C-alpha cells in the first residue's frame, strides 16, 4: 500500500486525471489547491520579486492530489497516467509525483462496488 | 480499462439524423433493438431520457454520452453514433453534437459502468477524435480508428 502525492501544475488537467483514476480503480483522493515555492518566493518576498528564473517554474496555483492506493499495479498505472496527461514530469513546470509506503490505514474507501449506481 | 472490448461493429451508426435529443435516443435505441443488442427498448428509452432530465450528458465539445443502467442486460452495451450534420442536444448554447457514445449497463454492474464512463470521457478529449470518427467510411473503419486511439492511452 502506498500514498501517492502528485502536484499538478496544469490545474485544467485535474478532471482528466481523476477520470483516469476511476478507470484504474482508484476511487478516492484528496485534492488541495496549493502554491509552488517559486511563486511564493517571487511574489511574496521582495528580494526575489520578479525573478524570471523562479517565475518560469511556477504557475499561479497548482493542485496537490493525495491518494492511498492499495495495489502497486495501480500506482504504476497512476504515474503513467499522470505523465500521459501532464507530459513528462521531468520537464520543468509540469509537476511532481512520488510515493511513500503506508504501513497502516483506517478509513480507506473500497474499490467501486458492482451494486446499484 | 480498454473500450475496445465493448465495441461491436453492428452497434456503430454512421448516418444518425435527428432533430432533437428525444429523437436521438429514440432512433438509437430502436437501432439497438433491431440489432438484438437489447430486449426492452421502451424501458431503455425511458431510462436514458430520465438520466438526461437529471443533467445533460452533452459534454460541450460536440460529444454526448447518454447512459443508464437498465435491467435485463447480460453486460455493458456501447453504441457509437455519428450525426454529421450535428444535433441540438442539451441546453441551448452548447455546440451541436456530432458524436454519441451510448452506454447501457445492468444495474448490478455499477462499478464497471462508471469505469466505462470515465474511459469514454477521457478518450473524447483526444485531439481530433470527433473529426476522425465522423470521417470514417464504414463501421469497421470507425472501429479501427477508435481502437487505435484507445490503445494510445494508458
């Protein structure tokens, strides 16, 4: 079981990503509106104001997705999906995704059932 | 999740003509029944119209995905229909719909229904999909195009 954390700089891609998660059987995630370090530095700290090096790597706002995923195969699928939709995350200003192992979880939503809609 | 597993050439319609949403649903359900894909067209038409009454399934990009769960099906049924002249579907102001994906599932396959909806919703964002499918010369050609696009996505 892993916790996937993905910061997505292209906010407009979020619904496509979550739709793809559903396809993969990932039925739960928490999404938080967030802001990158470059943006904060260049806007809020006067000494860094307007520095293009920092601004070029940032967007006004990004979205951070947290999802506890119970199968490694789904994690691989999710990371592939993120890169299909957002482009190679190694490229600047696209985002970042990483996972950490989860040793205990309470309250994880089950896989989509086959009952009534 | 691959859509191609649920696509059948006899459920591809290239010549849909209708004046409004109700006619679209009536025509497509009748075609499904003619191809023996469904047994109770009246119930299906009612279920699809009920779903549209909740919220339109037109996505605003020339695509609509009428869908419902209905009893009596063995598994999901997917129909793809092209209306080259476009049909006014859903609220005024939306782009006319030229491509319909109709999805029906048995009530006890809600999970699969949602996954298929999600797959369709993602595939229809593929750049140029509508133009490519409406240019298909035959149901088999449309299927091949759609399968190629399906295979390009995770």
